[in-house]
């Protein structure tokens, strides 16, 4: 019985499940039918691409639009969808289709995968997630297909529209435009520059928030979690948009040649996409250094809990800001929206942030060795993008050494699954301390 419980430990199942999906995806991308040249991808490149897709990152060592056949692209799209929603969500979908009852073990796994506090209403939430996904991706795909139909044959436009809708709603950022261009050809196009960021935002705020907003007409209440996510997301997007406008307004390589509407559209897009999406309408290497550093910060914060995105999450960031503000004011409690945040939440936020910082710093340091001669900001940008499962790049990814690719693969995996989940999966079951040590004091600051 104890052995079964140990094997069933949800963090272990989630880590193993994601790893298995990545390996299957890598095998499929190695098949000759997956690439245009009929040779398939080498193992390391296939593993990198499968990890990037499953972890909804978007970093690529080969160009998606020109390297892969339709089969290869559909494999990547399937990995994006499974990775974005979580394999447990898809397992539950198949259980629904087969008429099977969701067991307690499966509900516990769903609770861990969706970052829920309890299993109450978890199956109903999964059903809503599937409906939200189909509706949002369907509307987004249709709008993009209509826009792309002016530039390409109808059926190709439909395929491109739904591919990019699924990719961006899941915050993956893979594109089919070719030559690593992403969506730079639509920098001042209002349809693409508004539809795609909205898809990114909806995918990044989390399904819990979507569900609460959907039920608001009946409940007339929003939880503290939803309030923090919505307000923090709005502040980060619009403050970042203002800063990008200020920093890039006269940059001749980015916003300089654009019209007034083009400047605002590109600033809005570039403020949204670092929230773990990875597509872009401005050429990343051409941005000014202050803008690049701002993007590094946004990528590290990332999206929100229970979403398709990565990073330390908006709620973690806001909780730490609240703790700092409380200390400055000499208050003992952390208060957000007239609610006291329990210490466990503050400690967990600090742990997640410090774990993320350690991973980014360690990966950056190692990459400066393996990728010697590369610009430090480029390496830091790459490491943060991988940890935040963003996918934006200054051009380093295709040039990575084999060891550099392996390091980024691990970083993407850790960023998607979560440092704490991995830590729980590889350590023994946590036990409460049998006793408490005496208090100690030391000076801080």
C-alpha cells in the first residue's frame, strides 16, 4: 500500500507524464515523414523541438515553417495543445468520451496539474476548460484565417489561422511564416496585432479566472486570486506598453518607420508577448537594450497560475510586492484587497522566486561557458526565455552548441513543470517536523 502511494505521488506522475510525452514527440519528429528533406531531425534537435512544443515555449533550433512537413507540423501542434492544457486534462477528456468515471486518484492529479486548492468541482472545471479552449481557439482561428486569406490560398489561410491561434492561446509562439520571421510581416496590421495578443492574454490569465468571470453573473463575486491576476496583468501590460513606446518610438530599426497606429499596435503586442507567448512583430535583436532588459523582467514574471504560461506567475510577484510594502510600512501582515495573505503563501512565493532566480543565474553562467563569445545580454535573454517558457530569442537558439541545447531543454522542462514540482518529485515524501528549534536572531539589511 505504501509503495503504491509513493508511486502515485502527483508531482512524480506529472513530471513523468510530461517527460514521456516529450520523448514520444521527439521520436515522431525523427521520422523521415516529419521533415521536408525526408531525413527526420537528429535526436537532439528533435528532443529540443518536442520539449519546446510540449512546454509551450517556442524556442526553435530549426525553422518550423520550412523544415517540417504537414505531418511534422501537426505533431508539433498536438504537443502544444497537450502541453498547454496538460496531459491530465486530455486524459480526462478521453475518459469523458469513453463514459468512464473520474476516480479519486485522477481528481488528485487534476488538482495538482491545475494548481487547485481542493478537488471540489475539479471535474466541472475541466469540462469548462475544454469548452473555453474550443471556443477561444475557434474564434481566434477563424479571425486569423479570414485575415490570412488575403495573402495566401484559402485552405492554407485556414490552416495558418488555426495553427497560430492554437499556438498563441497556449502561449507557445510557434509560427509557420518561415525564416524565423514570426509575425513581423504584420507589425502594423490591426487584426493580427490585436487578435493574437488577446489570445495570449486569455491563455495566460488562467482557466480559474475565466471560470469565475463566466460565473460572475450568477455569483456576483470574484475571488482574491482573480482580482490579483486581472489587476496585475493589466498593470504589467499597459505599464510595459508605455515604456516600450517611450524606449522604441524613434528607433529606426523598430518603431521609427511605423505610423502612429503601428507604433501603438506593435508596443501593445510586444508588451503582451513576453508573458510567455514568444511570437513577435518587432525584430527582437533590433530592440534597444533597456527594452530587452524590460522584456527579461516580464518573461521572468510570466503568466498566471492554472494557465498555459510559465514564469514565477503574477500572483507570486504581487504577493512579494505586498510583503515588501508591508515591511516598509512596519506592518506584520501582508494585505491585498483587504484580505490577509497567510504566511505559507508568502513563503511559497519567496521559494518559487528564489528557485527561479537560481535556475536563471545558473543556466546563464553555464551558457557563458558553453557559448563563449556570445553577448551576455543575449545569453541572459535566452536563459530567462527558456525558464519562463516564452520563446522569444535574440537569435542564439539556432546557434547553440549541443551542450547548450541540452541545458536549454532542461530549463524549458523545469519552467513548464515548475521547480517546486520537480523538487517534490525527486525528494522523499515531506514529513512535518517532530519538534521546533529554539528561535534565533540575526541582522538583515
